[in-house]
């Protein structure tokens, strides 16, 4: 019988683990789907991992792991995929903002032969205005940069074992799961879902962390910002031609004394362009540096007893 693995990134989610585990197991048993739930605690500072242990004791289909520190949601997704033994994997938030009712639909589509089932948001749920604006801008920029419509996409998706193995085989350190499944291709379809409200706890994202996430993902998926440097260079050249002619004309007409304002402005503009360009290039060098070091994406410090193999300390 085919098995479904559900991967649930959990960072400081002590209030959600027991409830989510119950809701999902009830649902899956109702639909007679053979399953495992994999909670990956992202170096939580609260009782998340002991809640996972409790859930695993109550239900042998529940597995879990704890990171040695907070590595971010991307890392938890990849750790979960690594631990999963199912023929298909679903990644979903453990706060149940991704409605579990969609799971049977995804499963049915997978049985029809689809290899990737993307969850698409039909609404973004109740989020603060600042969050909506920053998330909106983030997706606009991202969609432009990686040439895919990211606005409605999310981390809620089902992947066939083949796709999981492709993703696990990637050597890159800075991954962007949401876009990687588009990149990987395969026979893909979508299901729509309404983003639910969080029952317990609060969102882990601040505007600042979202911005960092945006920059890191944009640069891990696109080299377009580097071309911005070229564009700035061309703008500078254009300016210098115009101003160069003006300066020469003034010199020839013997009126070349004034013009301090122009000099100051030029120094400021060109200085600004150079600094920004260096910043962009520096950012990419930093990314190369990180990738070259080849450190693991995450470090697992503990796993529940039912996890097979020696996975502790690896990533
Ligand atoms: N998460 C994580 N590591 C982090 C931040 C978040 O594993 O550093 C998990 C979190 O536990 C949740 C999911 O990622 O299951 C989505 O986070 P959250 O609900 O805070 O984001 P939102 O739904 O508000 O976008
Ligand atoms: Mg959430």
C-alpha cells in the first residue's frame, strides 16, 4: 500500500503539535490512507520537541526530529524530506493554516498520476496590512526575477518520491523550496485552498525577516541584480557624455569657472552607484563563499525512536 509522508516544520509550536497530530491522523485514518507525520522542530525554545515525543508515543505513525539550533523553515522542509519514507510527501505548516481538508484531494490527484500538486492560495487569510503589503511586494519582485507567478504559490504541496529524490540530490545550500518545485518540472497540477487563521501561537515572520528572506531567495534564484550594475554603469556613461559636452563648450567659451554644484552632485551620484554596485557584487560573493564552504543545511540533534538509520548530526 502506498504511503503518504506529511512534513510539518515546527518552530516554537508547543500549542499546536498535539492538536495538529490528532486532526491529521483522524482525517487520514478516515480516508484510509497509510501515513506518517514528521514534525521537524527548528531548534524551538519552548516545549515543542517534548510535545512531539508525546505525540510519537501516543501514535506510532508520528516521527520527529529536533535541530541543534534554529536553521529556518527551508532547512526543516529538507530535513523532513530526508526523513520521509513515503511514496509521496506533503509539506504543510503545523499551525493548520494550510487546511488539512485539501490532503485527500492532493492524494487523489497523486493517484491519478500527477507528480507535483501545488497548493495555491485563493485568499491570503487575515493578515496585518503591513504583512500584506510587504508580502505583496515580495511576491511581485520574486515573480519578476524568477519569471514565475509566485503570488498565489505556497509551501503547501505534494511531491512524488521521484521529485523528492531530485530535490534531495541538489547540492546547493541556499534553497528556495517554493520555486524549486517549479524548476524541477514534472507532471504538475494545482489545488486551491483558503488560508486559515492560526489557532494557537503567533506568526514567526516579521517585516524585516520577510525582507531578508526576499533578498536571499531573489539572489539564490536569479542573477538579474548583477545586471543592474551594468544598467547603472550605462546611466553614468550617458550622464558623463551630456555633462562632458557641456563642460567642453563652457571651456571653449571661456566661462568655465562656476559649476561646483555639478561637481558635488556628480561625485555623490557616481559614489552612490559604485557603492550599490559593490554591495550587489559583494552579496553574490558572500553567497558563493557560503556555497563553497559546503556546510550542511541543518544539524539534527535528536530524533524520535521510530526514525530509522543514523541521522543525528547529519544534514
Ligand atoms: N517555521 C520554522 N522555522 C522558522 C520559522 C517558522 O520551521 O524559523 C515554521 C512554523 O512553525 C510554521 C511554518 O514554518 O509551521 C510557517 O510559519 P508561520 O506560521 O510563523 O508563518 P506564516 O503562516 O505566518 O506565514
Ligand atoms: Mg502560519
